[in-house]
C-alpha cells in the first residue's frame, strides 16, 4: 500500500556462556553484557532497513562498541 513506518528498540543481555559447565572449570572472564539501541524503517510494507548501535562489556578486558545495518524483504 506504500505506507512507511518506523520502529525503535532497545535490548539488554547479560550472557554467561558457561552456565552449565562443571564447577571448577568455569572461566568468569567469558561473561559479558551487551546493550543494543536502534531502529527499523519500513519504506514499504515488504521492505525493512534495520540499524543498531551496541556496547559490549566483558567482565575482564576492554569494552567494545559498533554498528550493525541490515536490509530485509518479504516475498
């Protein structure tokens, strides 16, 4: 129908990739958190453009950040 729309989102993740590892062999330095904020733009009901910015904070080490951009369509 040619209608455009815009959506915004935010996501917080607290990740522990070794949650089910035997005790004594867990490396806590592998745990990290991520925060994403972004938007989805639909220039047409069947086409979507998505962009987000993220910050990744490991338990140990330097924080990192970056951008993601994607394009999707329905057929």
